[in-house]
C-alpha cells in the first residue's frame, strides 16, 4: 500500500474530527440556551456522547480488521454527514441525545481505523507518526473556537458550524473512495488476515490495565477542560463568552505544540521518562488553571495543561503498540474506551455537581482528574517494559 495518500487521508480526517469533537464544548452555552437545557442535561449530553464513543471503540477495536479500512472510513464519513445535518435541525433535547450518541459511536470507529492504519503503515516510526496524526487532531481543536467566532460574525447560530462541517466530510469520503479504488487497481498486495480480536487477552497484561487507567484519567482531564472551561470562565469568572473561547484556545495551542514536538524528545529522555515529564507539566497546568484569577494566568494554565497533555495520548498508545503490535486495533479501542469513560465522569459529574453547587465549585473535578492521570501515567511508565507482555 502506498503510504502518502492513506496517510494524508487520515491526517485530514483527524483534523476534521478535532474540530467536530471540541465543537460541542465551544457551542454548549448557545446550544443550552437554544434548547433550554439545564446544567444536569448538559452533563447528560456529554455522557450520552461518551457512551456512543465507548460503543464505537469496543466495536471498532474488535471488528474493524474484518473490513477494508478505506471503504469503511468513507462510509463512516458519509454517515456522519447525515448525522450532522440532522443534528443541525433538532428542536428538542431528546432528538439531540439520540443524534449525539450515534455521532460519538461513528467518530470512535473512525479513530480506531486511523490509529490502526497509521501504526501499520509506519511501524518503524510509530510514535512520531501517531504524534503527527494527533497533532492534526489538535490543530482541529485549535481551529474550532476561531471557526465559531468567525462564523458568528456572519450568522450567530450554533447550527451553521455543523452544516458547514457536514459538507467537508463529503469531500473526505470522496478522497477515501478514490484511494481505495486506486489501490484495488494497482498490483495485488498481501493483507493482514481479516479477523476479530480479543480484549480479554490484552487485559490479562498488567501494562495494558495501567494503560486503560491512564486513558481514563486522560479523557477526564482533556474533556473536562474542553467541555466545561468556556462555561466555567463565562459563568463563574464572568468572562464574556467570546473572550472565554479565546482563552481556551491556549489549551488547544499547547496541545498542538506538544503533539508536534514531543517525538523529538524521545531520543533525549526515552519514552518512559518523557511520559513522566509530560504528566508533571499537565498537573501543574491543571492546578494553576483552577487557582488562577486573571486572564494571563488562565491562559498560562491552559497552555501548560495542553503542553503536558497533548503528547500523552500518542506516546502512551504508541508505547503500548510497540509492546504488542498484533493487537494494535484492540489497544486503540481500549484507549478510546478508557478515555470515553473518563469523559463520562467529567461530563456527567461536573454537570450534576454544577447543578447543586455551581460550576465554580464543580470545575474542581478537572484538577482532581489530573492527579489521577499523573499517578497512572507513572504506573504505566514502570510497567511498560518488553518483558511486561507475555504471550
């Protein structure tokens, strides 16, 4: 398989997925106002999306290798186009929850395809390429707040960003189909056997249990901040919503820089020590973010949090895949499941807590999750040795 076009496809797809995933947190204040959602309902919204992500991660990790990756990716992109169009037309919370569950499910399968395909195409530089892939995802999350701000200058309606991104996914699907046809028309190449994989065998390894625990904390921190910071800053700190979105951009900016540059530090520190350095930076940023009371400190806290957090996911997953390359799809699915469960805790927990005590108090869940992530990354870094995985 030629590397360039499939790699470009996945990178482009992750950029769009980055915009789509973070878009819900950016649009939440306007979305909640339009549909008259309470804080608890906002929490349920993220819970349902995370449940869809868990379902998609499980199905993707277990069954995705039974299909042609590129054709499946194209089909999922077209399905997401239909879903986004429908979501832009919802008039009730019930309709929104049904749509967001399916959105999370299909996005998660697309993530699994991306991780597995890139890891397979670039086995000799897996960490670097997965870092670049997640860099494209972070670039999308960085673009999302600015995209909303610019679109709001034209039309202040949360529905239009969804419609515009739906059109973009049609182009992504067309590109995937063109690549699939070109590969089919080329010389025949041996493909890995198409079979389902087992989560049970993977979870017998202590290193991969530690991976799942770390990804749980990762999801809680990333989406706890991503989904709730704008609401926290605009409500508890009384920032204008647009200014809160721009301050939040420092978080995604830190993640972009981290995912672009962390692979250069692997030869210097080694993967295990670099994991600990990134986790320490993440924890400092999380604590500073909650304790800060000025725009400068909030921006700095967001930046440090993103700088530490950004490289953790690709480095954790690439390190795990280096230990057991044959189970790459399952490890990707396991990572997405752990992250989605963490997102559930951050989404529902913060929403329910905010409903009773206010978002200013409930936002403490994010730095508490950062403490969990810090501890579990250290645990994984101690377990992630070649002798840790047994056949």
